[in-house]
C-alpha cells in the first residue's frame, strides 16, 4: 500500500490518479498495490488499484469528521500506528469486501511525498 503525502484533487479519476501514482508517488500503478490518496481537509479518501482487468477506485467521504493520516497537520510520520488503526477501521473492512481481497495479509505502508 502506498500512501501519498501530497493532498490530491479529488476531481481526478482513473487516469489522473494513476498518473499521480507514477509521477508523485513513484510506483508502478499496474503492480496491484493499493494507492491511498486524500484531499487537503482529509475528509475524503480515494484508494486506486489495478484489479486484474482494469482500474478500480474506492472512494469515501466522511460526513462529520476527518481521516487521521500520519502527515495531517504536523507532518508526523507515525506509519506503524496509522497502519494499525487503518487495518481496524470500518473504511478498511468496506474496501476489503468491495475489492474481494484479503488485504490484511498484504498491507505494506510506504510514505511518498
């Protein structure tokens, strides 16, 4: 899993997000990794991944609170604690069920800026 530490324009879709993954995060977007991107306010998150035969985007907007990312506000990079909280979150369970993958077994967190 790659976490982009640069806020993303949530109007971007498949092509724009995959280009951002390649040029900003520096990863191969077709490798099957989960690419996690958020907006500046951290109330929306998109997860882009290549799903065997095409792109898939999982998108969540919180109504009353924000996602807690390791870089939010202070530039902290508490990746291990963040990954642990993300694995237990309802957002993660929803992504697991919609992607049809056992994601807990494959989580690797890599910060990119």
